[in-house]
């Protein structure tokens, strides 16, 4: 099938999984073979645009897939500015919920929180530096307990319980937990998170977050190029 036929098919059915895969493969093929018809920068931009767009389409088509929620969080949020590092959290939480609280989803959530912490520290350091940066005004007002420490500790405690129930399979090795030692120490030292200690798995469990999944295909590729 030619790419023009794929585009036409997506105009009629923007959620067709096979057509989305064909479009992704076509872009990858153009990049791999260094197509002379398209500028490399334009192809990479298109690849990024299509990846974000298709991730959201797949989420709309299968909203109870934890992997789909995680993929949208990975691609659509937190990459362009330090101010956006927490914008994907609602998608990450739903990724845990709709995965059935799998160890892998909890581990990835903790890894994202660790990444956010390092990026957050970088933003905080900007406060003492000269120069007009928008992050400087916002960083001191971020709630570290609500955004970093308590969500991390909740996921950590849930992962401990999951590992105890599944016999230590998956992301349950000692080294998996040890990699988060700095974040765990900070979270446990935060008294605002003390309420999490001793909660049952049901009480610890993240609750699904309501997210607006409205989508107009005319605002996205291939309708707009």
C-alpha cells in the first residue's frame, strides 16, 4: 500500500491500527534509507509528531490499556521545558491503574519520579542564578510532597506488597529497589507522607484520574501537514 493510500485511509478512519503501523513504518523506512525526497530534519519532525499523535489515538481506541497511558505520558509531556515535568503524571497514574498494578508499571512510575526529582533540583538551582528564566519564579512554589515524595513512596510501598504477593518475580530484585535509595530516603523523611505508612494495599492503590480524551482528527496528521 502506498503512503498516499495510507493517508487517505486514516482520513476516513483515524483509529485504524494497521494503517497507523504502516505510516510509522513508511517514515522509518524513509529515514533509514536517507530519502532524497524529504529533508532529514523534516522527516524526524514528522516522526516525532506522528508518534505523539498515534499514541493518543491508540489511547482513545483502548483506554483500559496501561501501556497506552504510559506511552502518551512518555511522548507528550515533560520534554520541552522544566515547567512541564509533572504534566504527564495523570497519564502515569492511569498507566498503573489500568495495568492492574503490575510491578513493571510501578517501577517505571518510580523511575519517572526519580527523573523528575533530578530535573526539579536543576530548576531549583536556577533560582540563585542570574538571568530571566520562567522556571525561576515557579520552582519555589512547587509542592515537593504532593508532586514528588508522596507519590513515589506510595508506588514504592505498593511495589513491595506486589513483590511479596508474586514471590519476588519481575522488578523485585534487591538491586531494583536499591537504585531508588536516595528518593526513598527523602520520601520517608517527609512527614507529609507519614499517612502512607501502614496502609493496606487497597488504601494505597492509586485511583484512576479523569482525563479529557476528546480528539478532532482534522487537527492532526495527515489532515494537517
